C-alpha cells in the first residue's frame, strides 16, 4: 500500500501550490499590462507586451510547466510502487526548493544562478527516478 503522507507526496503537494502561485502571479501581470477585457476575451488580437518583469513571470511559469510533469510522474510512480525512501525524499526536496528559488532568480534576471537552480531541480527529478522508479533500485 502506498504512503500518501510521505515526504515525497508532501513536496508534490507543495510543488502544485507553487505552480498555482506562479500561474496567479503571471495572470496578475498579464491582466495588469493587457487589461481585464483582453484577459477574459477571446484573445483574437495579439497580446500587448507585459514589460520585462511581467514577461519574466510568464516565462518562469512556462518553464515550470516544462519540468513539473516529469516530477509529478516520477513521484506518483515511486509512491504507487512503494519505493519512496530517503533519496527520493531528497530529490523531492531539491526539486521544490530549487524551483522556489528559481522564480525570484528569473524575475530579477540573475544570470548563472537561475541556470544552476534549474539544473538542481533536474537533479531532484533524477534522484526520484533513479532511487524510486528505476528497475532494480
């Protein structure tokens, strides 16, 4: 039987909340720059630029969406297989904290740090895959 109260599942839940927070932030910038009528409309017209900060919030959210499905899949498979352990928990923690720190690093255009945080999140996913999903692990 799976343990859905494990560290892995808790960080999965926190990562979902983080993603929703990023969606809200990007939406607020979008509505602020483009107006509510554009936001609730059919969006047939090209979107107005959101400025540097708003554009970064939108791109950071899109980047989050590129990694989150892999993290989600790895955690769900490891959990349902009953193979969560200290290393998968470490991977989940690394993914979450790196993605959390990635947002301000991207918003404030901090070079190199942003890339290191992105890579750290990838290492977190790899840890979950290697120690919780990989056959024979």
